[in-house]
C-alpha cells in the first residue's frame, strides 16, 4: 500500500470564553494596554533617573536663569521632578525662540547685503565704460540684456536692440560680418570663449572698432545656457595701431613706401611666381643745389612731387618707395625689361609737364632699370638698375650734382 503526501493543516487559535463571550487571543485589549503602560513606565523611569542623576546641574542652571532657590522643594521628589521638567521645557523653548530670532536676523542681514551688492554691481555695470551684455545661444546670438552705455557708443538704445532682434547683426560692418558669424557658430558648437575685434556702423554713419569677448555660462540642469560678455570701444587704439603700422612701412615726407618695406617685398617676390620682375632706380637731379638756393622746403616739394608722379604712374601691385634722401625705387612684378623702359619714358614725360605747369625748380630725375628672370637674385637686379641710372645721369649732365 502506497504512502500519500498530505498537506499539514494549520489549526486556528483556540478561542477562550470570557465574561460570557468568546474572545480571540490575538485581539486582547488588556494585553495592549499592558504593553503601553509598561513602555510609559520605562520612559518615566528613565526621566526620573536622569532628573535625579543630574539634579544638581539642572538646579544650578535653573537658579542661574531665574534666581529662585529650587533646593527648598527638593524634599518632595515628585514636585521637584515636575517643576524641573517644566523648567527644562520652558528654557528649551526660550532657547529655541532665541535661536530662531538670531536666524531671522542673520537672514535679514544677508538679504540686505545681497540687495546692496546687487545695487553696487548694477551701478558699476551701468557707469563703466565697458558695455556688458547677455546673449542667447543661437545663430544670431539674440540679445537678452545689454547695459545702457550702448546708446552712447552706437546711438541705439537697449530698447532698440530688444525690439529689433536683427539690429545688432545689421550694424556689423559688411567686411567683418562673415568672420563674426563664423566665429559665433564655432564657439556655440565648441563652448570656447568668444573673443574678436570687428567694426560696427553707428546710427550717424561713423565706423568704429569694438573688442567683443564673452564666456558661455551653464546655469545647471534644466536651465538655458547663455553668453555673458563685455564690449569695449577700441577705435582710438586701432587708429594708433594703423598709424604705427603706416609709419613703420612708409616714408613720412612723401607718404610712399620706405626702404625697409621695399626690401621686404623684394625678398618675398624673389620666392614667388611673379617673374619676370623689373626694378627701376631713380635719383633726383641737383637736389642739393635746390636746397642751397631755394631752401629745404623747396627741396621737400620736389621730393613730394616726384613721389606723387611715381605713385600715379604705376599699378597698385607695384611697390613705389623712397629708399634714400633723393633716391627712389620701383619694384614691378610680372614686368619685363621693355615694359620697364616704357615706364621710365612715361615718368620722364610726366615730370617735364609738371615742371612747366607748376614751375617747380629742379624737378628732374635720372632713372635706370633692369629685369630678372627666375633664379637671378633681385639684389643683383637692383645693382644693375642703379648702374644704369648712374650712366643715365652722367650722359644727361656730366656736372650734375646729387
């Protein structure tokens, strides 16, 4: 006979008969009341133990706070415990209120400091010569805020810029617009700081230079990033830089290129594909005699007129320079010897016409030219042109003075 597995049944708890009713042992209210009472007794016992263990310290604290001698009622432990308990609760509440008042004072002070700091920062921003701004991170860098100084710089107010989202874009100089947009797109994508100089047109049509630099600010998760930056008017600085650059490459008397620039261009063209290259050398005739007879102002007028005629006689890519006191040189890329000789004849004709029309004494120049194919050093070409100029001077007037 096979053995069958039987599921063991869980018997329900037996019910007891109390007071004429059957009561479930799991729902005995007397049992719960007993447990609550036991817990309360334990808590009271711990409080009682704590009060009498530290009663001297508590009494000393209470005496110090109120000046009342609580020791007279120590004979009654229950009364003492109740009074001390109430005293502890009272002083704890007073301490809590004091802390709350102190916290409120701290919060109030910090709020006032923040308001003062914001006011001071706003005053600093609005009185500074620099223009501060906040732009959105988009293709146009749409303006979200710009300080009031913008009106003094461009003639347009902050309200004008906020009402016309394309106005800033329209004010960028056409020659700089493309590179500004390219840098804007690049920094939007990379997050790198934006920094560049560019030109803008003011409301009255004047062109100015500005320096614009900004950083991309991340305000945390869920908040939009923005560009925060400053703009400076650097027009005066750019003008000074341009003037210094001009003086470093130009002759101050005549306004044409100087010897340093001429030699730099000669070195550059020597490694270029602009051959044949011709060089013309000229030397003003009898300049010393003109200075001695009519004064140096007259000699300067001769030099200025020669420079003017030379500059007007050549192309923009040709380099016309004053290389010495009475010496001039012209560098002609892509020009052979025949074309250079024709240029010399053209200049001589122009000098004769100017001398007769304007009656400038001593307005004549001896000239020589030479040409080079690729591989021939231009310094050698210049020496040949100088020799040809000297020969021309001797043929024109053996007694000529330089």
